[in-house]
């Protein structure tokens, strides 16, 4: 028996994703590359980056145009599975 999960989100929609990782010069590039595999139409203005107070971590907010729950699930899975990503919200 296959169980389908209903989503509380109406698609398509703009969906913000926060990604936290250790501060490194190329962390933002890494995250954008992963996101673009799932949302090729990601615009530069849809990405914001903020360093932690101590400078050890960086938090990125990436707003994607989400078209399905499956797309978001795949994106979250790839981001959270990457060794350099500490947290995905």
C-alpha cells in the first residue's frame, strides 16, 4: 500500500530555506550549486548570507520557487546530507 502525504503548502510558491554551515569562503557557492540542481531558476537576489557573531558559522537564506512537496523533500535531503551543512530549516 502506497501512502501519499498531503502538503499544507499550496504550490507553486516562494519557499525560504535556511542553511547553516561552518564559515568558509566557498560555502555560499556550494549551497547555491545544490539548490540549483533542484530549482534551476534560482535568482541571485533570492540568496542572502549572514555570518555568525563570532564568524565561525554562516547562515544562508535561499528562497526558491517550489513546485511540489517532492521537490522540497529532495532539496532538503541533499542539503542536510552534505558533510559541510550543519543544519537546514
